[in-house]
C-alpha cells in the first residue's frame, strides 16, 4: 500500500468539444494544465490530462490506459457504436501486436523510401502549377490535393473513388468526440460516404500493387486472418488522409504567419526536412485521443475510477511550458524529439514516415521557388471534434 494519500482529480467545467474551445484551444489548454496532472471534466464525466509528462506517461502505459474500449469518448465495450472498432487503434495486445505488425511491414522504412520518386515528381508538378497561378487556396488546391493524389496512388485507390475519403475521415474524427452539433452534421452530410468507403476496402476495389493489396497478401500468407484485411485497409484510409490534409494546411499557415521561419527552410534544406515535426508540435492536427481505465488507478497521486474515459490532450502536452521552452513559438531549429503529435508508445502513428515525406517534398519544391507566403484573405477553420484544420486558407506566393 502506498503511504501517500490519493486525491480526487479537480473538477473543471470546460467543454473541450465546444465551438469556443475549437476556435482557440490554447487558453483552455493552459487552464487544463494548470488545474492539475489529471482533471475531471464534469460536462462529460471523463478524466483529462493536458500536461506533457502525464500525457506521455499515459500513452506509454497501455495496461493502465487501455485502447480496447475505443479511442473516442464512447465506450465501445457497451452499447452499439455506429462503426466497428479499428482492429489496430482500438485494441490492446496481443491482438494489437498482430495487426500492427502487418501494417508495420507494409509501411516500413524501405517501403516508404520507394515512394520518394513518385511523391517528389508530384510535389514538383503541383507546386510548379500553384506558383504559376500565384494565388491559390492552400486547403482546396494544395493540402487536399497532394495527399489524395500521392497517398491515394500508394494505397491503390482508383482516382475516381477518392471523393469519399475526406468526408469519411471528417466524420470519423468527429465521432471520437461526443454527439454534438458538428458530429451530427457530418453524419447527415455523408450518408453515402460510409458505404463507398467500406466498398473501397474490398480487395477487388484496390489496385494490385498498393498498400491495400499488400494487406490482403499478408492475409494470403496467414499473418492475419482473411476477415481482418478489409478492416486494416479501412484503418489506412481513415488515418492516412485527413490528418495530412490538416498538417499540410497548418504548415502553410505556419509559414505565412512566421515568415522568418520560412526563410530558414529556404536557406537550409536540413531545416526543411525536420520542419514538419515542429509544425505539428506547434499546431497539432490530431488534438486529442481517448484511453480508458480498465480498473481503479492511482496515477501521479490522483485516484481514477475504473472504466472511465481519459481524454489525452496531445496538443496541450506539445505546448506545456513545464517541458518546452517558449512553447507557443514556432521554432524550426528546436529539438522536437518527444513531441506527441504522432502519439507515443505502442499506438504511435504508423504512417508518420509517409506524412513526413509528403511534407518534406512539398516544402522543398516551394523552397526552390517561393520567398514568402502571404495570406490574402481570412483563413477559415474547419471545426472538428478531434482535428485542428482549415476549411480555407487563401494565400499568395511571393517569388
Ligand atoms: C490513428 C487513427 C485515426 C483514425 C482511424 C484509425 C487510426 C484506425 O485505425 O481506424
């Protein structure tokens, strides 16, 4: 028995899924961090953690903060969810390790290296076109276009079948949060989308040489059972598009409002290769994920009840002044190792090398041609229960 008495988590009335929180999460993040290592979010009856040390520790303790009850606010062990669970994100070992191993092989370093020539050619082509236009929307014309093209090709989704990907992800990332206005709206807007997305996970719908086909091959080889292949393809389609759309849009915004930092990218290719990690530390595409307590837990001297959802504020951890110097400042020379924008631990983003490659090659293509990005209209955010992303980002490039 511990000699130290456990305290209850302090209660906070903040609604992390409200419009005002989404408009500007950072002051709320500070309140959450300052309230304690663990807080009780009374609006939803869930715990929250927003400090770096605790978020990092929770991500690395899957026995205490499990994923098998879902990565959203809903406990997938109870009731009927609108979606089947992810068999990699929303499971614990040992099943997790088997499915993860298949994706790890498909998305391995050598596999990603092979994508480079095609990704580079497409980055050059797209950026050349955007630069010749001079003014464009960095969301509609860039952040949505590039991942759909290069990752769509890599997975093996036919060109004409890609429109469902972003509406599906928008809804899925909303569905990790509560059934609020934006969640309901994204469901109404995408009635047909779920069907299309699920159809796209079938073997016959995928090209014979992409990541999708390779997942089916793993089933042929007996490394996973055949029924798991469509579900793993769904994971790749769910996680591999809207996240990078958000990250790339946030990147152009970051460069537009920090022109000195864009100069660093232009001057030093090495900065360009690591810039994306600082950008997603600073403005994290995936703001939050949930875990669940499988039993009553003592954590950092705080008592947590069993079977409670725990909201991990990845984005708040990434700006915790207890861990980072001057965290609100975008500093592309900073050592970003340890940021949790890709998560951490056994569920750490398995596609991160693809995301980094997309960013690196786009930044390099722009660096050759563009002195500065200027906002030419008010950026508009796309509110989402999980993602921090833009709906529109009108920019002009100065050459
Ligand atoms: C990281 C992530 C986001 C959304 C969906 C999934 C994973 C999945 O595995 O389905």
